[in-house]
C-alpha cells in the first residue's frame, strides 16, 4: 500500500520526523524482512465458490471490528499532523475498527477516547515507577479503553541509527498527554543522540517479567494483551500467565535487528497457543492480500502501522480513512478471489 503515499509523506515531513517513523534498529535487516516475508508467502485462490455476499467483520476480545484490522500503537502522531491521534481515532471510527493508543501519544487517553466511535485499546510501556504505571492503567480504564496492550519487548530501546544521526528531539510545545499529572520524567534535553532513547532509559522498567502479569490482573479488569511475542515458548508462557491475546511483533523492526520476521514467526506461535489465546500480528502489512496471508497463518487480526502515519501526514483524518478504505476493499477482493466469504473461512490451505 502505498509507495507513492509514503513518498508524498516523505516530501511533506521534516527529514528527522520521516526517518523517525520510517526507520528501524541496527542495519534495518528486520525492517526489510518484515515486508519481504509477505512476498515469500503465496496465496492459493479457490474457484467455483459462491462469494456473492462477502462479510469482513470479525471480533477481537469479543469486540466487533468491521474488518480484521486495528491500528497499531504509534507515538508522537502530532509530528505528522496537527490533529495527530485525534484524527487517527476519528478515521478508525469511520471504518469501524479499533485504535491502539500509545503511552507516548501527543494527545491524552481522555482526549482520544472522547473522539472515538469504535473500540479504543491502550498500549502500555511499564515504568520503573509502578505507582505511576498503576495510575495510568486506571486512567485508561476510566477513560473508556477496552483493552490493555502491554509492550513486552522494550527492556531497553533498540539503537535506531537514523534517530541518533538526526539527533531526534521533540519540538517545543509538543505535549505527551498521558504523562501529564503522573510525576514521571519529561523528555530530557540532549545535545547528541536520540532524545527518545534518553527518555526511555529514565522511565522504562527492565525488570518487567512474567510474574508481573499477575500484578496487572490485580489492578485492572481490562483484557490483557501482550505485545512483542516472537517465539512459541513465550506464547505458551503468555497463556499460562493469563494473557487474553498476544501480538506477534518485533516492534516494526525497531528493537533487536536480525530477529525473525513476524509473518515467519506467526505459524509456530499460533500452533503453540492453540485456542488459549487470540493471536494478533503486526509488521510489514501493506495490502489486503497481506492481511489474508496473516489470517491464513494463524492471526485473528492484524495491526496496521506505518501506512496510517503516511495517510495522516498527507491528509489528516481523511488521509487515514483513505488508507483504511483502500485496505478494506483489498481485503474483500482477496477474500473473494480465494473463495472465502468471511475472515473465518481463511485457512492454512489458502497459502503456500
């Protein structure tokens, strides 16, 4: 989806912002491989199937989605457009899909929830200050978030060389709405390197471990989704420790470079989880055919990332809605041509 759209976003955005969104960790091998994995998986269309009334709707955590897609958590969206996350959540509502709001959003969970007309999920980075973490979880629930998506692959921030080279910094006046009033550290000034990396080193809790899921269960009734799973072993542990869903994710190639592409990791994770967990995935999704490939390999839904940012940068709410509309149409086309009327009819037999 959208080399032309990304090129237009690159033209419009300051170089530092574009490269923050587009870049990955290390040599960006994983960033490239996330996309290449979809090219390697071939669809197997079926003929002579009655597909006169395709229906794209599905559920995630029992919540209705108009198609098997949600918006991935992405920070600092007002770097792309003045309305940022507010524009994104309005577009998600227009298409009937969930948005996952980042802890590091430039609008607060209360503001975004007030504009939401479809499910809103809250992504959580776990801080060393567990009191502040608990307060944020409670804020998200009180604001109407319908799931807690805990990022588990950010013990430290991967080295993103583009951000280091550009000296990535947030512009003056850009607020991080979810941090306000919690007494956590503001982004520190820095004369070299990446401000975001310095901020993470101040905030993030590298001691986060499996037993902490019980603590989260004790402080919230929200469904718990664990994001950052890449192995069957961790999928089994997530089920054993009470997660409701996992996101097969390598953080969009932004953490440890050289790890497996998410689509390649998906089948083994789905097999290990069985029916104990919902399996979501992100990373490299660019078309409706990609969504169908992911469904065939075991995903219930996919989370869409960078194309949303490119749409936001180019056209705000309408730009995001345009990206999602095109994706919806492509999913329907891929389903029909594979002989499927619904996402639930896609099976492993539909891919090579």
